[in-house]
C-alpha cells in the first residue's frame, strides 16, 4: 500500500447468489491450475491448502453455466486438473475487465478525487 499518497484500488467480483463466482483470487487460481496441471499444485504455488483450492474450484464450477475446471482421478501419473475452454474464456474476459477497470486511474473523476482526499486521516476530534 502506498504511503502518503491517495491510491485507488478496484477489486472486481462477480457474484452468483451469495457466492463469489469470480474474483482476483479465483482468476489467479485458474491460471495456476492451467500452469501446474493440478489443483494441489496450484494451491501449493499460491500458498493455499488443497482443501481451500478445491473449495474455490467447486464454487466456480457451481456458479457458471459450464464447468471452468475439469478433474481426472488417478494420482500424479494419470490424474490432475485442467481449465476448460469455457474456463479459459471466462478468465480472459475477467482479466480484460480488470484492465478496463484499472484504466479508471487515468480518468478526470479519479484525478479530482485524488486531489481532494487527504494523505492521512485527521486526528479524532474530541467531544
């Protein structure tokens, strides 16, 4: 977090009922699954437990019209996971939205807000 200068953080999350269908962490997990070829490997690469990674994959697969990740049983020799073509498309579109949202930093509205916000909050006022 930058110190002393106001900054803008935009975090996109797509909801399915009360569940987050896609967000930055789930997008990172999809990329890691694609790279590592397994949910456990992706979890390790991201510093999360297999259970947490599997739960995130389960949520994604339940929230979209088609699965984003397919798994194959069989251990390291025959098993693993892969991002489906639909999952790749969802990931690509989500990343594109993130880039578009980040472009807000170049807007007149952000510049005006940035100029008006303090670098640090004032001390509490005494009653």
